C-alpha cells in the first residue's frame, strides 16, 4: 500500500495469483527497463512467490536471482519449491517461465531469527540528509528507462553526465543515493529487494555515458526483519554502490542499503553484462 492507503503501483507490479501450486503474474509497463522489465521488480516477484507460499517458514535472509533470458511483456508463471526445511532455515528453488521456457531462476533462504548478540562491522557513509539533496529531475529524451520515474532518487555522488557530448571518463564508479518509492510506500522486504537493484549500471558511471548493460546474477542479503520494517515506515533508504573490476564484457557491483539512522538493511552483489 502507498502512504495514503491506496494500492501502490509496486504492489500491482508484484501481485501474484496462486493456483494448483503455480503463481501467475504480469510484467508492469510502469517498471519497464531498456530491454524487458526492471530486474529489481522481477527479483521482488520471485521473492514474493516465497513470501506468499503456504509452506513458507521464517523471514527472508538471502535470495540469488539469475536472469537467464529476456522476459517479454505480458503474463508469466512462477514455481516456488521448498526443497529443505531445517529447525531455523528453509531453502527454496524458484523459476519464472513464459511459453514453457524458463527465463529466470532463483534460490532463496528464509529463517526464523532469535535474539542473540548483534553488532555492526561496517560504518555507514557520511552523507547529507535526504532533504539536503535534490531529487533527480525529469530528463526527457535522456534515454532513462521507465522504472526510474517510480522512485524518488536523490544522487549525492555518481550519476552519468548524460546531457553532455563526450564527457570525460570518471575515476571510479561509486554511487551514493537516497531512494524511496514514488509515491511514498512503507518499506518491506519486497521493496528493499527491488531498491537493491535500483542503481544505474556501474559502467554508466565509470564511462560517463549510457551503454547496453543487463544484470546476469544478483544476490541480496537481508539484515532487516519484520519488526524493522514495521518501525521504518515510508522513509528514504541510502544506497551505496561501486564496482571492483570491469573485464571483457562483465563487471561486478557491490552495494549496501542503509537506514536513515545508520543501520545496514541489506547488502548485495551482482555481475552485469555490458557492451561498449
């Protein structure tokens, strides 16, 4: 739901129908990417098949999504299977299909958390508060995909100079950005999963221009639980992303998602195909 109580477009985009052990969903034009749907929403749809499953136990702590082939606009099916349930963890295998072809696969782990010693081992970046950073303006004819318009993105550092001719290459690919759903929506595991992929590809930042690029595999680790989300509400999240190496058509991305009060909510890694 959005902050005003109406059904949010993100909830529509991730809505699934369950029948005879199979989920049916649809791609969302609002979250279209350069080719096919935005990978963050696809990941959220795959995760939602676990969260809504009648056999699910515990809360999500990890999901790995492999984008095997382009997903066409329209209907798809998702099968989520709990392959092992232990005392504290449950392991899942998930696949997304169109026309009997598997186009995305995933593995996920849910867990029953218990109170233990807990401590951070990484400090949050020092950044201005969200209200001190301007929102990304509407940039018509800039080549940005449709999904961008569904987020209020406030970039502190790391945005490609898409309005200049032949801008110089940047020295690194680091991005720091505040992000939240637009219109506002209370944060939960699904929206956090999607936001964990809501960075412009690192090659855009490093080369300072838009190039063909697509995620091949994405892993998200959740450091927040239901009580965290219940107390968080519809606040912005700080995203911090960078690459370690660009090499012969593929690069990695490492990212963290932080709360406004400096708590790590999620971390992620992904490998991305690019063409120059």
